[in-house]
């Protein structure tokens, strides 16, 4: 009987949306072959889409020789010229190059020696399987309560192999830290994993008119940081010959020091801290069980090119960069100026949070630094796709989301410095007035209730909920209106209206409310200048 197979380069596992509006599921190979006809990815799970886009960018770099491995080495100018030349090709990627690349490697999700992004050693190194409910995000597993899900560990339901691939990718990029299945390597047993490299983060990807443009625009510029070091994706690692016992070396030693994080292969696909092995049904169409555990305990420091980073110059070099966190309560326009202002010219300062005295500067995603080399018509149409996964740093997953900007590249600092500075000024004014609204509403609540609130006071929660939608409308009106109009005064007006609405029911209930709100409004007016 033939063992189960699921060739991810050929099986329909990546949903895509074509330019004519119809949707179809394709394998990795067909996604690249038809990229010039595809408008965008259509995966329903934003973290999986973020991971798929990273894998596709590396594959695109490989088949176009834009990965910096071609000999002779291209200069930065030659690399940019080569990308512009490729963008003129209406037929997309070279089919022969695509087939030649995919024919070299194993793409089978259940291959006995080299499962795609899996580790076959887990079957012998782990004493216990994690279960399919652990693999699938959103399902309750273990002792967690099943509030709104029919799934339980007493009756685990298989998951289609295509969906199992999406969840495997989410574990590799956004996997949890903490307790996991015990894995024994060379007599040492450990059941604790480190967080995935993108956990809690917000990814920004340049989005072209077709997936072909998106992939070429998203390729990071070649790095000269590790000259002569092989840059291999996990599926490109060489398969070693069997040892004297006939056993194959299936992968890197998890206890050994990891290789340098070279770009783009290891940077975008090889920084996982988790090891996963999927167990298929007899026909390979479903996954019925899984091992999920740690892959390495070593640090893999690197800066992902699709993240906004905060730079803390007063910190040690190893802690100087932190990625901007995903926050489902934060609208995308509040990150707009970080995309438009050139990082090396950005001297804006921000506070980490309420009460914190540590300060940082903001660095634009590295992949955005080469977008000015693109053809003018593409730059004018370029939008930004955002993928966020609101999580804590350990095990709690709140929600995931995606967003899309309008074409913003005409506003970028290199093209229109005045517009970029105006956007930054308005965003900062909105943040400062918002922080002031939180402070004065909390103070007013404390005066009325004669106590220090232990949690976010209800007035503050309501006022914040009312303020930010008003602020977003004001933000766009400020960009379209008179540039001399005061942003602080406009946002202060929104904050005062939000505060009065939030406290209106309490006016009749507490006789001290009127005085407390009047003081808070006066403080907001002072901040409007």
C-alpha cells in the first residue's frame, strides 16, 4: 500500500483571488506560475497568510536570482535594475525556472524522511503526541474549557491537510512559549518551548496590483553580512547519506548552535523555535494527530524586514530593537507615519507606555527601503497589507486581523516631505490628546468615587471607545483640509465631546460629577494649544 502523500507544491492548499474575481486553491508551484494573474492571497487566517507570503517571497527570490546568491554578485544598482526588468515581463515568472526550483526539493507534508517543514524524529523523541486539537488554533485542548467549540480531546476530529499546513505555519511563526510535549535529545529531556519569531507582532507587506508585483516588491535587498555562508531554507537543507546503521540524518541537531540567520532564506523561513510532525489519515487527505514541541532553545537574533521596530538607543545591543506589537484595539492609521518617514531621518520620540520613562525612535520596515527603486506606475498603486496577531508573549491568543491601506507611496517622505510630516504631526497630536483623555477621565472618576481605581475606570473605557473613531475621521479630514489647521485643537474637541458623552449619565447620579468633569475639560482645553 502506498504511504500517504500530500505534495504541497501540487495539491490545492493556498487559496488565491484572481484578477477576474474568482477564487481558487493552488499549490506552491502553481501560485508562482500564475502569480501574474493573481490579485492577492485569500487565506482566511491572517497569521497563515503572513507566513505564506514570507515563503513565497523566498521562492520568488530563488527563481529570479534576486536572492543575492547568483554569481557574479550583483551590486545594489544591478539588483534594482534586474527587479525593474522583471516587473516589465507581463508573463510573470519564468516557467522553466519555477519547475527547475520545485523539482529539486521534497514538498510532501508526510514524507518519511523530510516532511515539509516537519521533523520526523519527533515520533521517537517525544513520548506523547500533542493531538490535532493542539495543532489547530482556535480549538480547545487539554483541560481548557470548550466555550463555543464542539471539539474535545475525547473525540478529536481530523483536519484537512491543506488547513493543517496553515496551522503548521502559524506554529512555526507565532507559536507559544512555555510548556509543550517533552522531547528527549541525547538523553536530555525538556518540555519547554520558546516563543515563535513573529509572536505578538504586526507585519506590513507592500501590495502590488498582482501577486507577481507583490512578491517582487517584497524581496528584501541582498545582505552582505554573511559572505560565503550558505543561505538555506528548511526544505533546501542537504540530505546527508545514511550512517553505518542505515539511519538517515533527517535534520539539524536541536541542541547545536544554529547557523547564522542569512537573508532571505533563513531570515524569512528558518527562525522557527518549534518542531511539528503531522500524522496523516490513510489517504493523506486529513491530519489525525500531531506532535508539537520545541525545536531549539538557542536565540536566533535577526530583524524581520516586514516589521516596524522601536530602537532603544540606551539599551544593550541585544535588546535595542523591539518589534511593534499587534493590538486589535489600535487602528491602522496610527501606524501610518512609521511607514512613510524614512527611518534614518526619523528623530521622533515616543514613550513605551503610561508611566514609562524609556524612549525610542521608530524604524520603518526594512523591505520598504527599496520601494523607491520600483517603476513609477507601480509605486503610485502600491498599498500595504497588514497582518496582526494580538497575543501575549506566552500562550494567550486574543485575536488575529488584517487591514489594507490606500495607495500611500505618494505621501512617503522621499516624495512629499510636507505630507509625511503633516501625517506624523496629526498622528502624534491624536496620541497625546488620547493619553490626556485617559488621564483626566481617570482622575475625574477618582474624585467622584473617592478612591483610586484598580482597573480602567468605566468613564475612561467609554471615553476611549468614543474618542478614537472620532479621531480617525478628524485625522483624514486634517489631511484633506487646510494644512494650517491646528491638529491638537481638532483632537481636543473630539476628546471633550467623548468625555462629556461618557459622563453624561453620571451627572444626575453623583453631585460631584459636574465639577470633576469641568476640571477635566479645562485640562483638555489647555492641551489644545
